[in-house]
């Protein structure tokens, strides 16, 4: 049984004859966890949120977020993790 996958590549399920192929494209954005940092370095003195990456699951996103608030050089004050537009985690730099 052939199915059309993301990116126009064929995906063959295990129940059919022939080689089994999997998609090479990343998961849909709805499955990813957005990681945004609070940037306070703007020249106008205003803090702004910037998306810096995506996690493939909650644990991956939390790990990345924690790394950005604990890094030795220029850590961010706050990092948010969102899934489908909903806030699911906040990481803050320890005082």
C-alpha cells in the first residue's frame, strides 16, 4: 500500500511488498514545540520575544530552553516553550 507523504515522497507501509521507505521531511509544525527567548538587548530598551528554534517533543524543547538560560556567556532571562500556540513551559535564569 503506497501513501503520499510530506514533500511528495512515496511512503510504503510494511504490509505491502517491496522496500520500506520513511519520510525524510521534518514533522509538521503542529507537532513541534516552539522555543522563544526574551531578548532585552534591543537599542530602544524594549524587550522582545524571538523564536530561536523548535523541539521535536516537550523534553527536547525543555532541554534547549534550559540551556539558553544557564549558558555561561550571555544567558537569556527567560525562555518560553509553546505547543500549537499554547504556553506549556517557562524557564528563567536563576538570580
